[in-house]
C-alpha cells in the first residue's frame, strides 16, 4: 500500500502508514502543519489536547 502526502506529494513511509493508517501527511508536513488525525500520546509525548493547543498557538 502506497500513499502520497496531501501537502508535499512525497510518498509517506510505510512505517508511518502502519503506525497511523489514517494519515494523509508525511511526518515532515505533520510536524510543520499539524497532523490531520488525532495523534497518539506515545508519538507526541503529551496529551493530544495539549498538542492541539500547541499547534493552534503555532498557527495563529
Ligand atoms: Zn509532506
């Protein structure tokens, strides 16, 4: 199964698709633009709601 990032068009690594089957973004875009799905606590290292607040603060 292959999927391209909706932002940059690069192929999303297989490992990322296995960890986050619903993702449409590569890890670089997820980090810079914000993930398109609810991030796992283990991946972000913090509570998902806190992470979203952080992303909102970065965007605004
Ligand atoms: Zn990308």
